[in-house]
């Protein structure tokens, strides 16, 4: 302990002692004043800290609440939740620091002032009283007369007692001085050390918590920079669209959605219409109408159940209504009721009438019956029931093709939908995405709800998911794009399907040195119908390869064999024709004659024009090449992918002419069903009917005349949108089944007939 005032000096009561205790008294007084002020400031700080803590707690709670609201946005929601958790840890450390400051600073210093400084003051008062008593005793002792011994003795005794009391009080006072000096040092240092520990713990906790966020903060910073760039780009695009729209004269009518029967959500058309109520007041109400699933429905609010106006559009008619005082009215009439509607303009009125009429025609053209309805139909053992049984068996054949038991794009089991131009099976989710691509990319049908032509089933059996994925996913191992699973979100599936079929990111690239034309071979003919000499040989073509030997991609390995035309009869060795360097159009042309469906699909995937013209061979097309080989499924494949059924060659002969000349009855039936022009004339001014009569082919003559008669009946009845009478349909259906399942029954009756 440091001795502030010496006890020996206390006994002497020297001026030095008096000066020392006066200095101590002044120092203790100043210390008391400053400690009182510090304690008050500490109290204010603690109150402010507690208020800050409560406000911060409320702020963190607000961050957590906002994070829950933004949980749909993974980036923002995770950021708010993570940061709020770290702030909660820091605030907990701050609360501990506040409590530690209260205990170690405020309480200790306040106790020091109230107890230790008070004892010092009490000892000081006692010292001052004893000092005054000593001064009085000394004065009385000095004033005692010499002649009065009794008074002198009494004054001496009082002086002795006063001196004893002074010395005792002085010693106690000096002890208190030394104690308070020592305790002042320890109490202040202890309080400050506790405060420093609390603050260090607080900031260490904050630093540690925020340091743990360093990787996340850097990642979030990069995302934020990208968001800023994207936002600036989107802002620029929106400003450009805004400026472009402002320059147009946009009316309300122009914003109306057009009729779209292939919409992904099944809604062919929608918009606001006024509806007249059927009550006595005939009030008009504005409602949101839509055409979906062959029904006309409306609703007032988004979440309410739609009200069905027409249960089945096939049972109703639509017509303008001019009897009402209101403008732009039209009426939808069904067997049970009539509904009067009003559009906002004449253009909208025409659009809605046309949409309802188109929906009625679509409902009749593609009737959809549920499997339950099919199973519930009464079997009579007639031709229709037989065909339905054959259709079920054929659909099982489609599902039995390699890979067709799972969805082509996501692998979902038991797919019930198909893309008929691609030849693949799909689950219901992927089929909806395929519909949204448009029919120029994918034509979707239900395997269970829609009717299937036999030639279409035969086409589906020629391709399949395994073949098409071998083309459209040829480079899947070279890229980082992950193929979605059946459980993947719809957005992932949509991105995959668009990259696969629209952007074609995964197909094998063709060589850039491909030939755009095919050379005409000496002594070879590309088409029987292109010359008057029917005895000349066609160019020899190797039959289509088996499914087990098909190449993965035509661009990676494409070699087909052809026979030497001068030595076919002698059985000479075959030459190999390398088609790998051909232009996609030429590749499609050559593979159509070979009936090589994977190669045809590969050529189309690489951008082949389905109507490509070979100028070296009488301007023939791939469809005409397929006709020359009597390839029914190949013709169906080309037609489903947009081939023009009426595109003629240099001699003015369309595929129907060639099929008629060659006596391919099944192909004639197919082309007539696909809208072929039976009145078209070639350069010799002969139409298909004349050619069939000249060739004495009774079946083809019958088909052509039936098609002509059916068209004439439709024109008389004004029903061109319908498929014709039942007799016509049954005959063509029988020929289609025969061509697909028993083609040998359709061989020409007069092989030597001339045209």
C-alpha cells in the first residue's frame, strides 16, 4: 500500500502534516465531485444503451418478418434471414456488455462514493473536533497563572486528555486517508478493467459474427453487381418498349388476345364482355370470359370458380344480334339456353364470333373422348370396334418402342402424350411445354384421348425416344447443362426443352463443307414418273437399316450402301456412298429414298428444308423421293414436319401424280386426306384421275372420285370445314389400315399399263 501521509508526521502535527492533509482533503473532494458526475453519465449511457438494444431488437424482428415475406425470392429472403441472425447474436453480446457495465462501473463507483468517501469525511470531522479541542486545551494551559497551582494542574490534565484524543483521531484520519488513496486506485482500475473486458467481448462477438459472413458477403456482392447490370439492361429495354408503344396509336381493341387453339394453358381466347342477365330486369354485367376445353365460361374475380355458359361448344351456334338497342352484340345459342353478349367494339365482336366458330370447328374436328367413355362404349363386334381394338394394340406397340416407356425429356414413367412430328412420347407437363413451342416445333397429341391414324402409328413405331435423344442429345456429355428429372420444377423442364428443340444446343454439328446439291448419276433415274420410258431402271437404293444398326447421329457417322447399276444382276460387290458431308437438305432427300428415319430426323434437326428441291434430278423433293419407294411412314413423317403435299417437280407433277403413276394406293389415300389437289395437271395436261384411268387402277380411281364427290357435296352444303360423310370416312379409313398393315393387298392390278 502506498503511504500518502506518514504516521510520524501525524504525531508531530507539523505544518507539513497539515499541508499534506489539506492536499488530500482537496483531492478527495475533487474525486467525489468527478465520481458523482461519472456515475450519472454512466447511468445515462446505460439507459441509452437499453433503449438502443430494444430498438435494435425491434429492427431485427422487422428484418426477419421481411425475410419471411420475401421467402419466394431465394436471394433476398436468405440475405435478410442470415443478416438478422448475426445481428441478434451481436445484440445479445451488447446486452451482456450493458449489464456488465452496470455492475462493474456504476455499482462499484457509486458504492465507493457512498461508503468509502463518507467514512473519510466522518474521520475528517472527528479529526477536526479533536484538533479544535487540542487548540483550546493548549490555550487554557498557556493562560494558567503561576500563583494558582490548582488551576495550572487542572489545565495540564485537560491538555493531556486533549492531546491523547487528538493523537487517536489523527491516527484514524491518516489511516482513512491512506485507505481511501489505496482503494481509489484499486476500485477505479477494477471498474475500468471490467468495462474494457465487456467492450472487448462485445466487439469480438460482432467481429467474429460478421467475419463468418465474409464469403457470403462477397458472393452476395457479385450477385448484386449482376443484378445492377440486369436492372440497367431491363430498364433500357423497358424504356425502349415504352417509347415504341408511345409512338403507336394503341387502342383498347389492339390489346385483345387473338384466338389461339394451341395455347399452353388451354385457354383459346379470353377478354371482357358484357353479359345480359336472364332475370326480369335484364341487367348487363361486365365479366371476364374465356374459351377453354370446348367450353365458354366467365368469372368476376380471379379466384372464384368460373361459371359455365356453354357446356359443349359442339352443341351451340353463334350469330350477331342486331335486335338489341346496344351495339356490338352477339348471341351464343345452345339447346338449353341463349346467352346475349356485348363486345366493346365491332372488331372485338367479329373476333369473338370467329373464335367461337373456330372452337366449334375444332371440337368437331378433334373430338376428345376420355378413356372411361371409350371403355364404357357398347361393343357390337362391327368394324368400328375392330378398329378400336387394333388402335389399342397399335398404341401398345408405340409404347414398346425403345425408350418410349419414359418421357423423352424428363424420364417420367408411363407417358400419355406424344409429339407426332418428332415421334416421341411425353408426360403431361412436358407435353404442355411442347404445345407452347408452337406446331412448327412440336405437334402434341394424347395417346389415350385422341384418335390415331394407322400411318401415324406406323411412323411413331419407326422413331421413338431412344432415336430422337440420340440426335437431339448427341453432345449432352460435353456440356454442363443438367437434364431435368420427373421431379424437377416446370421452369427447369421448359429451359431444357427450349434449349433442346428450339435452340438445338445439344445436336452434333455438321461439317461446314457440306454439298448443297446432289449430282445426277449417269444412267440412274431419281423418279419413275419423271420420264416417259417406264422400262428404265430406278437408281438402286439400299433398304432402310434395322433399328439395331441405326447410327447415333447422321453427322457423326453416315455411310449407306448402293449397288452398282451395271452389275446388280451379276451380284458384284457394293460400293459405299458417304453422305456425312451432304447439306442437310440433300441429306434429307437421300435418306427419304432410303426410308432411314433417324437420318431424316437428323437432317431436319440440322435445319434441312423439308421442301428442298434437287435441281439435278427434275426438281424432285424429299416427299417425291419417299413416294418413289412407296414409303408410307416416310411420307407421313415429311407431311407432319411441314412438307407441301402439292409441290410439283419440273414436269408439273405433285406427289399425288407420282403415287398415282406408280400405283401406290396407300399413298394416294394419305395425300387425299392431307388435302392434295386431285385437279392439278402436269405438263402433259393430265390430272391424277386421268392418269389412274389410263393405268387401269380401279382402287385409285375410286379414291380420287370419292374425294372429288365429297368435296362437291361439302361445297353444296357449305360445310368445307368438316371431314365429309361417314361413307367417305369409312372407305378412306379402310384403305389407310390396309396400306399400313397389309400393303400387299394394294398392289397394282395392271403392272404393264401405260399412261
